[in-house]
């Protein structure tokens, strides 16, 4: 799991994209790093508001965009519904509950689910060879009912 936590490194990543490390940006990143639940912007807003009461939802959205651009988080876009965010910047598989929307990391032991940072992903290499596309990213997700929703649907 690759999470960028050193303040100097966070600052360096932002500077590359022409941004500065501000109190708001650090608070948003720390809020996201404090959970493994892949929260949406509303959750992050509620969390950061406890520390910076005057912050607006708009600032949260803009900040998430900046942090994404600097490669400090990953955005999980679900089309019409709200995006969810992940402080783990390494591409990794997820499992999503189609009933309650819960998103968990999926610890697959397949060799293709893991690769060293900076090294071409095996799946992307295969996809590139098969299509002649220049592959820039991929997303591996599984869908189903989480244990909680499974047991309540069995009633
Ligand atoms: Zn569920
Ligand atoms: Zn994740």
C-alpha cells in the first residue's frame, strides 16, 4: 500500500504541479488517510469541518481535485453517483456492494493485482500488446452484496 505521508514529499508533489501545501490541503489529505472506507466528498467535508469550521464544500471539491492532480490520492468515479476517494495511490482492486455502496480493498493473491511502483502493470502490458493502445490506467473492480447486506436480504 502506497500512502504518501511525509509532509515534505506531499509539498514536493504539489509544487511540481504549481500548488503550495496549505492547511486545508493537508487537512483534506489527512482526513482521507485516516480511513480505509473510500469515503465521498461529503464524508471528508464533515471530517475536515471539525478541524477547520469555516471550510466550504466547494473548497473540499477543489482541494480533492488538486490532490488528485498531484498524485496524492485516487478518485473512484461512479458516473452519475458521487466519486469516492482513496489515499492509497497504488492501483489496487476493489470490491463494491451494489446495495449499500460499501467499497473495500480486495486482497487478491493473483500476481497481476500487484506490481512495483513505476513498473508497467502486467495487465496493462497484456492489454497494450493485444490492442496496440498506449495504456495509461486501468480499474479492477468486483461487485456483489457485502456480508451485512447479504444477511439482511436473507430475511
Ligand atoms: Zn452492503
Ligand atoms: Zn482502495
